C-alpha cells in the first residue's frame, strides 16, 4: 500500500522549488520515499499558479516522519525562509489505488471526481486508451485527508505532450466501455487541470 503526501505552495516564483528538486528528492528518498514530483499548475481554474509537491511513502506515519525530517534540514530551512520562497498553504494525504506506467517529469492532466473506484477490467480499458494516445503513466488516487475534497478521487495522466492528454480525453470520454463504467461507479467530475511536472 502506498500513500502520497501533497503539499500545496503559493508564490510568484516557482523556480525556488523547481531548482531544488534534486535536494528534495535526496532528502525524502533518504527517509524511505520512492521520490517526489512537483506539479506546476498551468491550467487549473482557481488552482492555476499553485505548485504541488507530491511524495510517495509506504505508510502515512512514514510520510509524516520523512517530511518532518526534510523540513528540519538546515538547507531546507534556509530555502523556506528566503524572501522568494513560495508559502505552503495546504497539505493532502491520498492513497494510491491503481498505477500504470512510470510517472515522471513532463506534463500531467488530472481529473478529480466523485464516485467509486474502477475495477480491474475498467482500469485495463482506461490504460489501453491511454497507451494508445501516448500517455506514459496513470495514477488513481483516493483523497483520504484533503479538506473539502476528502472522499473524492483523482485520476492523473502523465504525458510528454499536452496534445496526448487532449487526444486521450477525447477518445476516453466517448468510449462505450468507459461510459458504462462511469455509470456503474457514479463518476462525476468536480475539477480538472493541467500541470507541468518537474
């Protein structure tokens, strides 16, 4: 079982975070995380401009302990107190329900939704359409501790081109099997966005 800690940052200059991703990964991986990615929201409604640092952990306690150790590092404290540093404005904990491919830097399109989890057959259909359209990875997340979004789910589609995401969405949302699965699970989108992944 894997959990993702998502810390939301707001500020005019995301380069402070982007330029230090190697250091962030060094520290969280040293505490047991499989790694951290930074999502720079570029088209996400009221979330546009935010950055989300997402790190993967084997347990919720392990994630909290690991991030606490990272924030205690003098190098991180120096970054956090610099005038240009974005401000942390929130944090979510999500459970990874399904994963396909190898998430990494590039772009990501995401959809937050209400509804039950997809089954094996439905996920296989989604990933087949994703693969066909150049999507490099898919993650399905259950938002466990996420403020007003608690109880929703998020599907994240990683890609090397935003056109791949657009083409995949056009095919997926008109696919008969996907529509049938959406009816079964009570799928109801509540938010959607695009991000650069660092």
